[in-house]
């Protein structure tokens, strides 16, 4: 069995979220005609959801005691910070 499989998936989802953030920022000019609700939904689906799933995978990795606890903890902390930051942007930015 591969050690830290869920922890690796958690960190992979963090990397995917960061990549999607870069793409969303680079292509922001193409989204100018989009209604604000659709823009918030796209931001939620592309940034918040993968990071939240990554945090859950990190918790599952710790619960299963897969080893490499540092990977699981770093996945939990970084994904949670990333998800909460972008969730606050969605909720409070006009």
C-alpha cells in the first residue's frame, strides 16, 4: 500500500486550486460580461470546492493513520486557509 495516498491527493488539490487561481486571474478580462452571480459560482467551483475537498482528504489521511502526518497536516492547513480566504472574498466582495 502506498503511504500518504490521501495526503498526496490533498496537496495535489491545493496545487490544482492554485493553478486554477492563476488561470482565472489571467483570463479575468474574458469574464467582464459575466453576471456577478455566475462569477461567484465559477469562483466557488474552481477555487473553494477543490481546496475544501483537499482539506477533508487531509483529515481522512490523519484519521486512517497513513503515515507522513506532516503531509496531511500541511494539506489540511493550506487547503483550509485557501478555501476560507476565497470563500470570504465570494461572500463579502461586491
